[in-house]
């Protein structure tokens, strides 16, 4: 009981440390509000007021920014905070900071699931909490910072599915959502899941129905994204040919 109480205390302390490092003076540091951050904030504000982005697209899955297409998930996450606190640097950056903080307890749970040792789990959480990479990107309105959060959550559910197979469906949902966080996830996640499938197929075939449902769930996200990308590419090509 004492060890468990101490572990809870240190986990809370690590989460508080992560929050302080990511949220304090968020609107001031970094002191330059980049064009990408401003673009995300403006699109979120436009969708909040009109349900359309700056180009008039209704609730877009992909956003057109500076001569590129970006996933809109982060922009939609900004909207409630703009509604709450107004259009400012803090509101636009806060979802990224919150994602960075939430990644810490998820990594703790994941490490505990894998290694079954409190000390290792606490150490893993601490490393994430003080990671310069995580702190820096958590203080920017950068959509890529959502990927570690969603990916680790999917991996955590996958590990728990070994005991309770229905967690596999939640895992596939998280991995599917991760495809909409950052462009690199479109390549990394499918290959990673193929690796998991090859390594753990003996466990997966013990629950064939849940495994099939989970695979279909992920493929729905994957093919939907491919369809959206194909339509976006076709529209961009038509627009260039017009001019």
C-alpha cells in the first residue's frame, strides 16, 4: 500500500512538472507566433464562426494552407478553446500543450503494462515530462504533437487486449485517428501495424471476430484518408490547370 501511495504521489508530481513546463507562459514562449500557428488559429476561428475554412470549404478533412494540404484534426481541437478564451496565442497553442501533458500518464501506463514495474513506469513518464523535444513541440500549435499521444494510447490498448480482447477495437480506433494527426503517420502506422500483426498473430487469431472488426475499423480510417487525399490532389491539379 505504501509503495502504491508513493507511486501515485510521484506520478502526480511528474504530471504537474510536465504541465508547468508546457503551459506556463505559453502565450509568450516561444515569443514568435509562426505563420503556421497563425494559419491554424485563423482557420479554427473561421470554422467556429462559419463552419467553413478561409477558402470556403465546409468542415474540411484536409486544410489548404501555404501551398500544401494539412490534416484538420488539430484545428478542430483549437475551436473549443477559442470559444472559451478568444482568439489568441494561448488558445491556439493550448491543445498541443495539453496533448504533451496527457502523453506523460499514458506513457506511464504503457511502461507499466510492458514491464510490470512501477519504477520503470515512473522513469519513463519522467523522461517524457522533461524531454526537450516534447516540451518544445508542446509549446507550439503544431499538429505533429498529437501523434505521440494518440499512437501511445493505441499501443496501450493493444497491450491490454492480450488480457481483454475487446480493447483491440479501441486500439484500432486510436491507430486510425493517428493517421489524421500528421502526414508521416500515413506511412509509419500501417507498416507498424503490419509488424504487430506478424509478431502477435497467434494471440490475435484466438479472438477472430474482434480481430476482424478491429482490422476493418482501421481500414475504414485508412481508405477514407486515401480517398480524401485523392480528391484533394485532383482538385489541386484542376486548379493549377485552370490558371
